[in-house]
C-alpha cells in the first residue's frame, strides 16, 4: 500500500494523477447519488391520504417499533442508508470534511432541507425529524466504517 510522502518530500506525478482520477470518480458517484436521492425524496407519492408530519424526536421510531419487522426495517434502514454514501464520498472529494462532527453538521443541514421541502412542497410527503436523525446517523456510521479509511488512503 502506498504511504504518504514524508514532510518536504515531493509526490511523484503518478501519485498526483492517481489522486486526481480517484477524486474525479468520487465526484461522478456524488453526482449520480444526488440524482438518485432527489428522485427518492422529492418526487410525489400518490397515497389515499397525506402523510403525517413529525416534529417530536423519537415518535416515528416508536411508531415503527410497533409495526411488522419488515416495515420497520425498510423505513429505519432506508433512512439510515439514504445519505450514507455522503459519509464515504464527501471526505474523498473534500479532505476538509473529514471528521464525524463536520459531516454530521453538513449532512444534518442537507437532510433538514430535504425534509423541509418534502413537508412544504411535495405531495404525499411530510416533514419528519426522525428521518433527519437517522440520515445523519447513517452518514456518520458510513464515515466511521469506510469513509475515513478510504479518504486517507486516496488523499493521504
């Protein structure tokens, strides 16, 4: 495995090129991810009724704890997984976003914006604070499991 250059040592041209390719690939995946996330979260859902909003942390989680396991796993797991790719891709693209607190703050704002738009403008969707909490938890978990290690190996 490649080791970062010692202080004052210059990186070879191929290491710089490899890093540029890796960041370009990560940017491509980030663009695809944003498109998919947009389609999953900001398209109308045609139900018989309007989804109910939730501003009480934990209320949706308690609701799904009383539901069938499959439904609970899909809802909770889906929200954990929804923004998790950001925990891997963002630190590769922007080294300054390494760290769980930085990622939690940034993705918390993104998730809050998504939920706010859902609640205000998207038919059949509603704001749910538990979705924000689960989205951020998924990002931080992905960063701790994979993103930190990948970012350091790609960017040094």
